[in-house]
C-alpha cells in the first residue's frame, strides 16, 4: 500500500522521511500530479508518495483528470548562507500561525524582529540591520581586497 508523505492536510517534517534503498526502479518517493483542467494548462499536485509507481497510480486513479505524472523525489537540503537583504515578507502555511502574537513568540529566540506585513496572511522578518549591511558589503569584496583588509 502506498504511503503519502506529504498529502492531504498532513505535513510531516522532511527529517522523518526514511527513503528505503532498493534496486527496483519502480519503488521510491514520487511527486505525483495530474491535470487540473480539461485543457491541461494547470497542474494539481497530489503530494509526495512513497511506494511502487503502480500501487500509487492505482490508489490515486480516481483523482486523475487524464493521467498521472510521476517525478522521482530526492530531497536536497540546503543550509542558509549570509543574508542578502535586511528584511523579507513571508507567509507560513498553517492555520495555527496566522496570528502575529503566536509568530512573534515562535521567533522570540531568533536574532530577528517579526512585524505585521502589508501583504495578505504574511509577516515581515527584519534582521539585525548593521550586521546584515556589513555581511552584504563584505560579500562584494574580492579575495585581494579581503587580504589587504586582513579579513
């Protein structure tokens, strides 16, 4: 039976995904989608599923407009580098995190300020202005300039 990893209303953290190693090319973690309209111009994401393609396809058959598209999913986890701007507007897809008070508490241990945003269901994250400006300026220096400045 296929197992939905990210599907419906349930979102599981990426770290909980245990991808089973196998030589079977039909088994894996698959991003599944279908056409969302009769012209096929838009897609409907059916989520991430782990299992054999045939089992997943037969399980999701009633959700297919014409057919199902499978794309092999291999998580690539990136780590954030230095800030590129001092502030950014974000939205968090969660019913519980729509209140500025809840979001402010969530970020209370982080070196940022969280404010209401002018955008719908969004918040503004503001970083340490001086530190970010310094990092942005330093990122523009060449290796020779860094050496001259002793950095």
